[in-house]
């Protein structure tokens, strides 16, 4: 967790972010259905497979009935079966964000984000708020109406998962990262949905120089309104962690206090993510495994936790069991990017970050 110094160090930390995002996403993808795969059920699955404590990708199901309930992509996401990453929107949006900055620069407009969606992203690979915004764009609406018209998902997690690239390209500049993430987020989200994107981008930007993950979480809170529900929820998890409450009890408390919002809403997922980061305490494996075991939107939370932890540690420090199965290859629905090398994405991201330093 040393400050970013020379260009190779910056590139390694950014590569850590990309690898962490992809590995965390792959870890959580088989159990991505929070109303079915609860925290208790995930741990029961792991016990049946003798995989607790979890230190690697999910094992194959020990029980045939569990296999039926997993996401259909599980056969490409469990340990021993991974050959490159699966396609997923949590990674597609990071790629699209990189392409946006390469195409339009850091002065991009929200309208240009929408134009790039229509040009590069298949409609059926969008979900919830993004699908509503895409439909609104195709029908000729402009931001901010794209976020508000016939869109019941405005505070769900979609904008948060699009924020990483703004953190990666703004090392140690969380306010700038948050401003960029906001400009992207308002295409499809409002309120805590937008604040979630700003918070995540700032968290990743702060991770480049934060002495501990707690410092990064503290810094990220400074970019969103202190009275918003997202900020209050994150601070609540931090306070429970400070009392030395167990990870399990912290999540149980947070779950009770955010009940009724649904498993894809930004607020309960931010609680799971914050707990994973704090109790993971900078250890890459512990961070992503605790976050995924926390349930809810497991692949999205695992991806963001992995991005933060990967930036904190750098790619070289990520254990090989997480990196090697990815084979430096990412699948993507973004036109022109399927099969691209992860290392190439990291180098392109580092060039943008370096140009702005």
C-alpha cells in the first residue's frame, strides 16, 4: 500500500485494479441472485464443498440441486474450469469507460456516454436502469430525462459498477474521479444511484495513495453529501467495525437496517462492500471472498472490492490462483473488444492516467 511513484508502479497498480475487478466478478458470478443466494446459503454451499474458509474461486457444487440454482455460466467460473474471463456487464462498462476516455477525453459529455452506448453496446446486454436509459436514448430522449422517464431503477447499483475507470485514471484525485463518474451516472441514475458511482470512483482513486483501506473509505465519503442515505449506511458499517463486532454480526445489523430496498439497490450493496473492504483489511483474497460471501449482488460487489484491493496491492501482489486462470484474456459484449488482453487494457488506462498527472 505504498504511494504511486514511477510509471511502472502506476501501471502495476492499475493492472491490479483490472485483474481484481475481473477476478472478483468471476468469483461472485455463479451465485449472483441475492434473493436466492443469501449469505447463509452461500456459506452452506461452501461447507458442503469443504471450501470454508474460502481462498479460491468457488468450487463446483457438491449437491446437484445447488448446481441447478447457480447462474448458468457457473461452469466457466468455478475453480479448475476457468479459461479467461466470462462476459459480464461489470467488466463491459469498465471497457466502455476506457473507450469513452480514449475517444472523447476527460471533457466528455453525458450525451457522448449515451452515444457510445448506442454505438458499442448491445441493448440486450444492458439491465435495469441502463436498459431503461438505453430505451429512452433510442426513443430520442436526452439526459437527464434518460434517467428519470419510466425508470424505476434509478438508485440501483448500475452506475456504481461503471465508475472504476474514473478512479483508475485519477490516482490520488478522488474529487476529480467522482466528478467524472457523476457525469456518466446521470445518464441513467439519480440520488443515491449517482452518489454510489461517485463514492466508488473516489474510493478507487484514493486507494492509490491511502496508507490503509480505512483511509480510502474515509476519503471516499468526502465526495458525497454527508446526510445522504449512502453516506449514513457506510458510516454505520464503519462504526460497527470500530466496535470490533464480527463481520457476520455487522452484516446482519446492516441487513436489518436496509431491509426492503432489494438486492440490487445501491444502499445494501454498499454496506456489504464496505464490510468486505474493512474486514478484509487490505488482504486481496480476504477482501473479495468476504465481499462475495456477503451476498446480494455478488458479482458486482466482488468486482468493485477486487478493484479497490487490486489497486491497494498492485498486480504483482495478487496471488497467482486469482490471476493465472484469467489467461490475460477478457470476453466482452462491447463491439471491438471481445478477446482483448487484460494487460493491454491496463496499459491503455495507465497512459490516460499518466497523461493527466
